[in-house]
């Protein structure tokens, strides 16, 4: 992968020798809804043309038309639920091939020199973990050469090629965000614009909290927490990549002509918010083991088989033992993994020697996130007080340097989000904390 993208613009002499202007190298990524119809594809081409005509070097990354990848996954599953992962990739990668060709054509129709590129042609080299491959290296020289010769590459997102087996790979659902950020890093682009169906990153989900505000800027670290705690704007892996390569990302809508939210390094943000955003995830399930033996090795014995089964455990609490012999252990897993978790543990009940297992999928995880937390006390207390004030019981708590998460009963989701949004001074038209 390339070196970190520079934050500033570079100077070039324009083709017109009468004057020179500052140009930027920009990657523009368009998600499924942005290329969902022929009309939308034509509108996208106009956006690209405007950036190109302004003298910038532009590379485009596209997703499949909305709904197409779901349809392709569905086809594969209908043929065989246990289909071969290599053939799955061949099938699901095809959606992006279609849009890269169509967008290139639409650009050409507007007089913009454009060329489509599939993952293997660039190449986007990945490992051979089919279905969720990781990018290892991008050969960006040819693209860079063509861009400086005023051509617009239109890259099929989501795709790669594995050197190990010389076959097409895909990067996991939502992976074209990662394609775009990785390409921006490799091209040392000044910015990676991610066009989607929302116009930016909000302090909270605006469908639930009407007073949520669009953020002008947010740090990579906060965005990473927001994405991994349930905000669906960007694929989590793409944010991690932007953070490690210092890529400036802008999240914006292709439907409106307005600036979106910039995701940047912390040093670009002068005024750091104590809490920048509140995320929630309904994709949680809680498991409580009652009467667990309180002796060394028990946690390892319980979580070992779960990790062997590729089940991710998130929050964990163990109670102090009252009698010195047994204790209670509560933890969370993804809702989709609940049944498997229960059966893995029940199979081993004899060895693990717990008395009872209580599953509960009626929970939601609410997280408040902000880099300013590092230097402010009382942030957690405000969360606990606010929830207490609404009579909401906290079941599990976990914290990190810039995040506090609580698990509560699902029916309180809306109430909790709105109350916390107000308590942290995030409501629109209010002075911030
Ligand atoms: N088309 C792929 C998906 O739907 C990749 C993407 O859109 O980011 O998951
Ligand atoms: Mg997406």
C-alpha cells in the first residue's frame, strides 16, 4: 500500500499555460443507490465531470447497482447453501463489473476520457480468504500514469485477485468503501469522497433522534468506534484503513450538492468534542452463565470453544463470587451467533460445570463516543444518571479510552438515545458541551 496521503494540495501547471492552478487528486466512490438506475449513473458521470473539469485528477470506484449484490448472493445460496467460496466470489463480484463499464460509458458520452478497471486488472492483490479477502497490495502505477494523462479510471470496487490461487476475490459486504480508501492511499490522493444515500455522519441516527446534527468533521478514531458500534455509514474496515494510512475521507450524498462530513486525523480538529456521537446496535445477544466454578482456567475453558467456532464475543462481565465457589458470567455475541453459542456451550456443560445458561436477545448496545473523553471526567456518570433518570436499567457496561457502552433492554432504545443526545448537549440549535 502507498505511503500516507498528504493532507494538502499539490501544485501543477495546468494544460493552459496562461495560468496555473492548484489541483487535487481525488478518489470518488459511489455506492449502490448512487448508481441504482441509468439516470443515477448519468448524474454520477456529471459529478465526476465537474471535478475533472475543475482540473483535478479523479479516480472513480463503484459499487454494484443497489439490490444487485443481494440478488447474486441469493442465487448462490439457492444453488447450494454450502457453495464453494471461490465460485461465490465469481458470482457476487459481477455486479461491480457492470457498473464500472456503465459509468465509464456515461463519462465517455459526456466527453470525458474514461476506462473501466476490474480488480484483477489493476491489480488489487488480496489474500485467498474468499468472501472476505484482505487487500495486500495495489499496483497503482498504471492508473497514476493515466490519470496524469487526463484519463479517469472507473474501478470496480469490492473485487480483488488472490495471488495464491489466481482467482477473483471479494472484500466482504460493503467492501467497496475499503476498495476506495485503499486506492486513495495507494494513489496518495488528497481526499476520498464516499458518496452514499445519507449526506454525512450524524451525531446519532436521525431516523430515531430528530434533533441529530450533521457533523462537519470527525476523527478517524471516533468514526472507527461509531462504525464498529453500529453506525452503518461506512464499512468498519475502510475506516481502519483510512486511519492507518492517514486518508482524508468525506462522506456525502450524491443526491444533494452540499459538503458532507470529513473524517480526518485528530490534529485537523481544533475543538474536540467530549461526546461526538451516539451509536447503537440491535445486533446483540446476551448470555448469562449461572453457577460457574470460580477457579483458574474457567474463562479460558468457556471462551476457547467460542473462538474455535469463530464466534466473536464483545462485552464480558464476571461477578465476584459470594461463596468463593461459584460465580456468574455474562457476555454478548452477535444475534446471528446466539443459537450456535448456546449449543456450543450446552454441549460442554458437563466439562464447564455451570448450573444454568440464560440467553436473552432482547437487548441493545448503546455507545457514546468522543475523543474529548480522554481529558474529561464525569462522562460515564452523566450516561448512568441520564439512563437512571428515565428508569432504564443497565445490564452490562464496557468502556474504552474514547467510548462508553451499555447494554439495555431493547424496548428502551429510542428513549435512551434521545435522552443521551440531549444530556450531552448534542441536540440541534443548542450550545455544545
Ligand atoms: N456491492 C457490495 C455489497 O453490496 C459491495 C459494496 O457495495 O460495498 O456488499
Ligand atoms: Mg456501502
